[in-house]
């Protein structure tokens, strides 16, 4: 406590960028709700997302079915919550693969430069030149039966070059700074420089890109599901719910509205949080 | 020879650019004794920084060819691997960079940046390193170092940051400190403070200093010897007093004349050196300064002059048409 007082007397709080603002926390709350819902879907008092109640077909929102039912009499609220499982699992899983491989490679290439960088970057750019979505669709069309793990793997691998490029560029901007050379001259090993000097400096960019990356992958999963290339029905996902509701849109507009709304809000929140974090943690551009 | 800390012989650094080879530094030879302060002056782009970084073994290995020899305390640094250099860095030789705004990691507390070196290089314990870091901060004149230890670089002024940079450079008490324009990014009033600090620390720690600058006022009183560089080559070298008073090379004179003097009446026009520094990609056979030189003869355009001894001991110059020595006395 005394140390804390001492500190405030002499040194002001680190000068950060813009404040986060209340909207940021609302977004965080919404995301947390989504994630918790996805994790605890089977413990929560939800109706069975696969149970077909033929006496309630295409009914609008009511007390019994909060968001109504679909053309097979299934509870939409329950299906939206269960559907978030697929979307979030694909988004997070694919980004774990993308960052797990792309980020270390990007940092290493930017720091080492030379032939290693040249070869790796060329290979990555060749992959980037090829439209990823086409590749993903092609692979998933033939790799049957489709399972969640396969979808995560394919999208994850496809995202590696993108992550690599962003991280490499971010690292390169830092790696030529004098303080990296200074650290070297003070005898720091390469590993130390990578982990202790470079990583904290690119972390803000990496985290923002991670969040926006998750949003992109969730959209991609939605697109794949819409094409019938994601998890097989009747397992709900936001994308295949929108796809299924397409045919009955004129009779039951609720059906397309709620999964779309869930998807939109999720993506908006991710993007907004990513953007806020980036401008907030921009410590490197603090004005003196 | 025996007590020379740094022996540079015929050092050259050539960058391979898309437009052809660029000889940033060529034919540089000099020695540095222990406890000596050597100044290197020259215009922007005269190869001062490249020379410093080459001596430090900090050049990238891919697009530059380095020839010649640099003996640092008897160890060859030209062609040394990074691992070999790591043994010399921080304990034998260290460096203070130009811009204190970019030479500290903005997301690391300053104390930690000093700590790291001590713990990695000297194997100190966490507590010992912390105590030593605070001691170092105090040594470089940072008020209330215990509190500042936890500050981020962004919370300190430019002068304070440069003091921290110096503290990190001196953490392992190197024998040689390369100061590459250590005051360029600072206010004039702070410049003097930092330079005086470097002077004091040099005496205190018995180290040698290479002070690189484009400001003649900086080197005049603080260095014992002076190197004048032009287009990557040494054009005049000697005791600081000799270079200032008995300069033989017209370029040195032009440099001296172009710095403002307090004794001049107000609104005196500064004498500028006509023309621009040469494009290193298109150097001619002759003296690089010839196109801008008032004394240039045909020979200057044809043939490059080598360093030649002057009357005073240790004073050499590279010029076909040297100026008459002024015979100035201290």
C-alpha cells in the first residue's frame, strides 16, 4: 500500500490511448454471455434443440418458445444457443491453429530476415494469392464425412498465411528499432529478444487481429454452413439455421431473423472490442 | 601499440544496393588507447554511424561486405559470429544510440531494462540486479531512482531517457563506449549535461569513449583526438588541438568555418560549404571533396589522396593541396 502511494506521488499512470468506454464493456458482456451459453448449453434449462414439436410449427415468439419455433417445431432460442457452439468453436479453434503456426513463423522471419525470411514469405504469398475460401470449399466438399474438427483444421490452415503476414509486418516495424539493437548490444539472446522485447510490443496488434480474425472465421463458417459445407444437420449452427430458414422466409420471418441477429451481434462485438483495444493500448505512439 | 584498446585497420563496408555497390566506409584505420576519448566528425551521410556499427559488429550479414580488421582488446570482430560478438557486447563494448526516444523499449519498465542485462550477462540475482540498477540510475543523475526504477520510458523526458540509455550501456562496465550522436535528439541545455555526464563517467569507470557527432562544439573540449570523415573516408586525423588550429584539409576548414561563433557580431551570415555531399554510388577516381573544394586542381579530380603525415606527431591528412598550417598554440 505504501509503495502504491509512493508511486502515485511521483509517477503518473502510464499514458494510454483513448479510454475504453462503456460500449466496450457492454460488448465484452455480450461476448461473455455467448461464450458461457455455448459452454453450458447442455446444463442450462433449455429445450432440446432437436426435439420436433409438431403442434408448434412456425410459431412466433411466445412465453413457451421465447424466439418461436421453426418449420419442424424446434425451439429457436435453444437452437441459437446450441448453434453458437459451432460458430465459436470454429472461430477460436481455427485462430488457435492460425496463430499457433503463423505468429511464431512471422516473428522469426521478421527478426532473422535473410534467406529464411525470403523463402518462407514467398511460400506464404503464393498461398495468399490463391483465394482461401475457394480452397476451403474445395477441400471440405471432398473430405467427407464432415466433422467439426475437420472444419477447424481446414480453416485454421488456410488462415496461417494471413496471420503470418500481419505478424511479420508488425514485427518488422519493431525489429529495426534502436532498442532492439540496444538489447542485442547488452547481450540479450535471440530468444530473449523475441519473447521479452518483440512480443510485448506486437501484442496489441496481435490481440486485435486475433479478435477480428475470429470474427472473420465465424463469418466464413456461416458462409460454409449456408452452402451446406459445415456441420451436418440436424446439428444447429448459425449458418445452417439461416440456410434452412431461407425456404420458409415468407411464412416465418422470425426464423431467419434470430440466427442472423445472433451472428451479427457477435461479429460486431468482436470487431468493436478489437478496434477499441488497438487504440487503447497504442502505448508506442504516446505523445510526449 | 600494446595498450591500444581498439585497432581498426583498412576497414571498409560496402552495401549492395539495387543501384550498385555503395562504399559507405572505406580504408579507415585508427587506434584508440585506453582511457582516451576519440571524436569522429563529419556531415550527415559521411559514414560515421556505419563505421560505428561496423566496429560494433552490428551490420546485417546479408547485403553488406565488410573487409579489413577491427581488433577489440585483441579480438577480431570483422567476420565474428553473433555468438562471438555477444561475449564482447556489454562487457567489453557498449553503445549509446542517437535517439533516446527509440532506444528504450516503450513497454518495459526502465529498471527492468537495466536489470535484464545484469542478470543475463553477470548472472546477478534479482535483488542484487535491482540494487545495482538503482545504483546505476543514481550514478547517471536520475533523481529518486528507487521510484523511477518502476517508470516506463514514456514517463520520462528526453534528457532523462538518454541518462537511462547511458545507464543501460554502462551496466556491465564496458571498456569501450561508442556514443553515436548521443545528444542529437536533445535540447541544447540538456546536451551539455549529457556530455558532461559522459565525461565524468569515463573518468570514474576508466573507459575509452568514441564520440560521434556532427557538432564540432561537442568534440572541441571533450576529445583528445579527432577524426574528420568525408564520404566514408578519413580525411584528417590528429590531436583535437592540431585539427582545430593546424588543419591542413580544406574540408576541415570548411567545417570549422561553417559552425557559428559566439564572438561573431549579430546577423553574421554563416559560411556554408557549397554543393552537396557526394552520391556514394557515383564516386569518382579523385578526391571525393574535389567538386566542392575551392583549392581543387586537376590532380584532385584524377587521383585520390592518401593520408599523409603532417608536421605534428599523430596528425595526418588526405589532400593534394593542403593548407598552410596556422601554427596555432594551445
